C-alpha cells in the first residue's frame, strides 16, 4: 500500500534537487560576477577569485538545499541573495 503522503515527498525531493543544482548555480554565478565587480585587484585576478569562491558557495548551497528546512525557504535562501548580488553588480558596473 502506498502512503498518502508519498507524492509530496517526491515533489519536495525534486524541488530540493532543482534548488541544489539550478539555485546553487545561480547563486554561485551571481557571487562570481559580484566579486569580479567589487574586488580591487586586476580584472583577471578579480574574475579568478570570484570563480574560486563560487565553487565553495555552490557546495554550501547544495548542503543548504538538503537541510531540514522547507523547500520554499530553501529557494528563498538561494534566490534572494542571488538577486541582490546580481542587482548590486549591475548597479556598480553602471549597467542599471
């Protein structure tokens, strides 16, 4: 017999998996762009530093995606900082 709450568990797991992969990627790429914009090093060094830090942040995003909080809170915790960093990067670069 299939339990009545089997479908939401699968949906929550799929949401967390998408948050880990897609949300983590968006957050990591936003961090890379933000750091490349704000770091006072040469352009190549700033981009390299941003990329290196983005790998670490993506790992943390995957851990956060499977933490025992609600999937909605996971998405909010990934997309809100990504949007803030993307907007700050655009504003600091003079593009927005």
